[in-house]
């Protein structure tokens, strides 16, 4: 599924299109993908968008919010007018539906705005969702409350990570940083790339990682994520940005999915292994 940079890019693109617009109507075609009373949204204005980990929150002026998750194959597609492909803004799973006249068989929720503008929520596999809550309830939802700090949050400090390591000293460092209750939004790609940047082996037991190394990793994960944001995120099989274009971050991967390629630092072959059930890529010479 899209990781933090990809979801952030989609959020930023949609902000330019939907903030300030009033929702005139909602058509729910797949009931399991929209949870809540749709009538509560009619006539409400979009005031802001937020990203929490890999989720998007659309805040409305009637004190309700829409919590949205794209999961594996979700898409958000905005048209100024029906089938207006020239000015379309879309992001998510890169299927042909991103450039198709909508709605179609994979369109499950449609938001129509006063004065024009349509937002489509597509999902080929129906794993994604939109849920309506009172805005004040959002922070206390388990899916939100259980999240650790965002990688860009000041709360992510070496001391914070050390406090988590004390509770789970024998876990591998990659598993720790991918635990969404520890850090929100770091997925497989950026775990591998940030650990390489910090020269920390993903196989290291967490208790053996020094404070100075944690300082370096925090700097690295922010650097890698910012670099990805600058280059439109990463596109392999599951993502295009709001301009329906593939991101370019995959062209700059140092270790992720570079199995057998020479390390860009020392020339040793990049190794692939499995950590916590996830394919893991690293340089055995540079990362200790």
C-alpha cells in the first residue's frame, strides 16, 4: 500500500481542490466501504485535511470528520466536471481507472460539491474505507490513539525510542521502527532506506543499538522521507500521485529491492533476507 510520502502527496494535492467546497450529495455504492450516516455530511464544508500515518482525515465545518484509508488498491479522484480528464487530480493505485470516465464498477463512494466538482473513491479490491466520526472523537479512536509519533514529530527522540526498546529489548531494530504503535507511517521501503543511511543493520537486536545510532537514524528517516516527498514518492505497483504520474523515488533506492546490485557506498552486493515476515534489503559491509 502507499507509504507515508505517497499518502502525504495525495493529501496535499486534494487540499488544493476540496478545501472550501460544500458537499451537496454523497452516493454510497458499496455500503461496507462507508460507515456512518451520510445525511450528516450534506451541506457541510471541507475545512482541512490531515494525514495520520497512512490515513487521511477530511475535517468538515459541522464538527464531523471523514477518516479514509486507501489500503492496497484505493484511489481518490477529483474531477471539476464529469469525466474531465484534462483537469483531473487523482492518486493511489495505478490502474486504468485513474484515466477512465467515472463512475465505473470500482467506484464505491461519490462526493458531489455545490457549484461543481466530484470526488470519487475507487477501490478494486474493496479493502479501503471511509468512516464518519465526530471530529472530537478522532484522537481517541483506537486506530489513531494507538499510533506512535509521526517521523517528523518532535516527540520522536532517541530517549523515546530507548524507552520502547527497554520494553522489547530482543526485537530486531527493523521490526521496532516498523511497529506503527512505536512510529506511525514508516513502512518497508523507508525502513530499509533509512537504516542503510544510518549504517544500522536491520538484523541488529534493538537493545544493542546505541543512542548515537538512534540519533543518526532519526535524522536519516526524516532525510529519506523528505527526499521521497521531493521526488513524488515511490511507484512500483501500487501508487501514482495526484497528477496521475508515477513517483520517481524508486529511481533513487540505495538498497530496497536492489538484491545483488553493488552497494552505492562500498560496492558489496546488496543482500535480501526476511525480517518479521517482510523482505529486507541491506549491505552487510556498511551496516553493522
